[in-house]
């Protein structure tokens, strides 16, 4: 049986990408959930969202949790000045 060369190429590329993927961050322990009722919506480009998503994934968090964590840390830092 002859294999399709294009199929073999895509399989090879997928295996190469999987082998070169950085290891996932260790999952974080979640604190007791606090009910959040307010929302903050921001507009951003697809590229900006990709950067935030990558950073959040690296930290082992969802985008919303990561943005909230980083934003609050920066806001507290600025309010001390």
C-alpha cells in the first residue's frame, strides 16, 4: 500500500511540533472560590490576545485569572508610590 507523500509530510510536521513543544507549567492550587459579580471588558487585537493567552498558559492559569492577577499586582505597586 502506497502512502500519500503529503500525508506523510503533515504527520512528520505534527510529530516534530509535538516533540519541540515546551513542557506545560505545573497546575496551580486554586484557592477557595470567591463569587465575582462585576466584569471588566477590554478591546484588543488578535495578536494582543495571543500574547496574553501564551503568558497565562505559561503561568498555568486561564487568561482571565492571569490578567486579574497581573493587573492587581501592578495597581497595588503603583498605588504605593
